[in-house]
C-alpha cells in the first residue's frame, strides 16, 4: 500500500536550518510529482513546494521562496525539503504529498517548531 513517512523535524531557532525527508513506497514514485504541504496550529493546509517527476521543475509558495529547496532522489524513492533561514511563522506540521497542491495523499507529518 501507499506509504509516505516524513522525518527530520524538530526544534530550531529562528534563522536556523532543517532538512526534512520523506520515504515513499507502494507506488511508482519516479512517475509522479510530489509536494510538501504544512499545517500551522489553528490553520488550514498550506502548499509549500512542489517538484515534477524528473526534477526539472520546482515551484514554491511566496512565503518560502528563496529559503526552502525541494528535491528528490528517484533511485531511493526519497523526497527532501531543505529549509534555511527559518522564521517563527514556519512552525507547522510538514507533510509530503503525492501530486501538486495540497489535496494529495499525505504521510503522518513531522513537526517543525521555530523558536525566537
């Protein structure tokens, strides 16, 4: 069955960095686009970044562009999100998701907390 397992979250100070990972299985990872979405406390899901299946196209929300980098390793069925210069407002549960946008199948998420 489809499985998406996120890891790499944690507590970090503002200005710091984290790298999130997502291990995918149960589907043909190399044939689908992938996204990262997040949900901050008390708010709805927000699409953060997306990447096409060949890694030739990456897209970001305005709130993270220039600070976050999405990447993938199709040989290892892995999706990544490098997050630099983290801000307080980046605090959220981060999910990897199949496809574009925020409506695709997601994993259980990993918590990212940014402190001042």
